[in-house]
C-alpha cells in the first residue's frame, strides 16, 4: 500500500524527485551550501536554489519549492534536506 502511494505521488508530483535530487547534490558539495548561505532572504534563497539546480540540469519551480517547504514546516512530506530547510527557515 505504501509503495502504491509513493508511485501515485511520484506521478502526480514529479517535481519532488527533482528537488530531492538537487538536495542530495547540495549536501555533497560545500560550495553550493556556501553560495546558498549568501542569500539575504528566503525569496532570494529560493531563486538561487532553483537557478543552481537548473545549472545542473535539474528542473523545478519556485512554486514547487514553496509547496514542499510549507508541507515540511507542518511536519510532513520530507523532500528538502533538513539543512536546506533550516537555511530557509532562518531567513
């Protein structure tokens, strides 16, 4: 049953896979963390996050990111790495 729900969500919300993929890249590359840490506010952070992902062939929108951020703030649907979530929350 859990597998079917995951499959359904993957088809209905393909952006989650892309956001997860870039989150893994961020955790693996300190230079990305440093760049993101320079963002002065959450809006700029999200713009930069999407742009850096796009440079690496990973595509999702700022609106997609806002959806997963809001869901994670409510304690569900963990897509963004905790480190990224904290960086967003502190802006």
